[in-house]
């Protein structure tokens, strides 16, 4: 057992190094490490917990370590990662005794470094055990204290406090440190939600019906992607807030719909299901390998009313007739600041200027797709970020330049009851705490007749 745990910690260390060195995605590296190390299913939970936990709380862990590393500021990256991972176990994991965590860290240090490094690791960790952790109260500024205690970059917390107020920001930052609930969307063209839940329970999954989205299910135990129900095309894995996008489009049978930035196809397939196997969804993405994912998802779900093509949506007017679509969805490229629970690495790699650069792309895309919408048709602009620069401000700028469009407040009637209070003037800014989901933005616009 001890060797297995040691292998788990070494695998975590490798993942953490690669994330920091190459800015690689944690979820991809995690899946690769599980396969490569042939880990026992019991150890996969620990690997996931240590990787995401250390990543999620990196700034907090560095704050805890800083007084004990005053004389050792030029540590090799792997040593710093090893210390972070071990302090994470000591502070946040009750089931692992401190002595076991410290022992494993020293063993890894001996294996990877020289005697001086293993002595340093042992000394730092024993000092923390003996002296305790520094207090967040030592940080005078409340915004900086919130940033350090919840491990969010200061620039980001300052922006959110300015946009949403301190209390909303605090709640969001704290929620971002928790594991998200896995959610699935039932393919109602094939099966009812009740039947789908029953089949998953027979397979040993712990699932329940969502109280927000009528076709959503919540999974508390097991990975839905490994279920027979998934393989049979009865469900898609998708966050609940993301499911609201297709609902906001208000599609009717036999309509012609454009999904302009569609990969990997979660919203495309939802729209196709809402069309009830009629009409057509044209799904575009810039990258061929991502278009392949859309096609694979459509095939698995048995949806033949999807046509996926590789195309830069900034050039759609060269390929499609003006006013040829009943509905258009632009789920625009964004900073992804609403999905920090799933992708904690984003908060350390994104910079404030990225938000402004993305806004330019988002505006260009809206300008490009909007002429393709029929009069009386609906255009939905959505992102998985919560920053007003990429959301409300983009829509405001678009409406100023396009008087032929207006806000469509009737979207409120298409939303499930718990969401209606969030709808204001045709737009929804969903924060993670609103429905324990990803942060998301949806704006519904109508082309005047």
C-alpha cells in the first residue's frame, strides 16, 4: 500500500510540474497519468484530490510556506511543488496523518534530489508541524486577504469586487475551491429522464433529478462517461448553466439553426434534441479535430439533423446566405473564468489584458454572424465567463452598432422557474452560487421585423 501511495504522489508531482512548465490542462494530464501509471481505482481518488486540491489552493499554500522558506527562495520547481502538495495534505486532508505525508515527501526528495534537499523538505515540514501556520489576519487589506485565503489572483478579485460587490465575490471565490457536481443531460429523443435515472441506479450510480433544468440529472457517485447509459446515447455530460443556452434559443421544429463556435458539441446536440430530429443545426468550429468531436457526439446520440463543418465564423458571410437562419447561437471564445472549479489552472494563466483581447474577438464574431439571422429570429450570445467586459459590455456595444436588433426579454418565459429572477432585460449573468453550477452568461437578442 505504501508503494502505491508513493506512486500516486510522484504522479501528482509530475502533473503539477507539467502544468506549471507547459501551461498544460490539468484534466488532460490527470487522465493521462491514470492510464500511464495503471493506478488502482482506490488511488485515483487520491490522485485527483491531491492534484486539484494543490492547484486550487496554490497561492494559499505559498502563503503558508513563505515564512519557512525565507532563506530558500531559489528552490527548484519540483521541490516547491512537493512542499505545496504535502502542506495541502497536512492542512486539508483529515484522513492522512501528518507523519505519513511528511514521510512520503522526504522519501520522494531522497529519490529525486540530494541529501541536502531531503533535509530541507523534512526541516520545513517539521517546522510547520511544530510552529503552526501563519494567519490570514496578518493581511490588512480585505481584498488581498480574500485573494490569498481563496487562492485567486488579486487583479481578478479586485475586478469581481468592483463588478459584483465584496460579499458575492467572497461566496464565489469560496465555492470555486469546492469540487463541482457532475451533471448529465438526458437525450429526450431516446428516453425519459425517469427511465434514464432508473437505468443509472441499476448500474450503481448515485443520481437524482435536477430541480432546475427539466432534462438534467445530478451524479454524486461514479463517472457518467463510463456508464452504459452514456454509451447508448441516452445522456450527454454538460453543466446545468450551459443547458440553459439551448432553452433560451426557443427553437421550434423544422428550424434552420447556426451554432457558430460549437465544439465539442454539447449545445449543438441539445439544440438538435430540442428540434426533435427535425430541421437542421449547422455546427461550425475553427479546428478539424474539434469538428470530429461534434460528429462523434452527434453519432453517439443518434442525431442526424446536425451538419458539422470546419470554418472560422468570422468568415461565415462568405459561405451562407444573408437572413438564412431562424436561430443563431454564438457561444463565444472567452476567458473561462466561470469554470474555475473544473479548470483551476486558468486562474493562474489568464491575465487582465486577455479579457480585453477576447472582447475584440467576441465583437467581431457577433458582427460576422448577425447578418445571417432572419428578421424576427433570435440570436443568443453566451460565454462561460462572468466578467462584464466580455459579457454585458459586448452586448451593449453590439446593440449600439446594430439598431436592427433589440433585447428579447421573452426569454424569461422560456427559462425554468428558479432562473427567472436572474433574467434582466433579456440577459442572465449566472454566478456559480446561483445554482451550484459553472458561471455563465446568456444574452437573448431578436432581429426586428
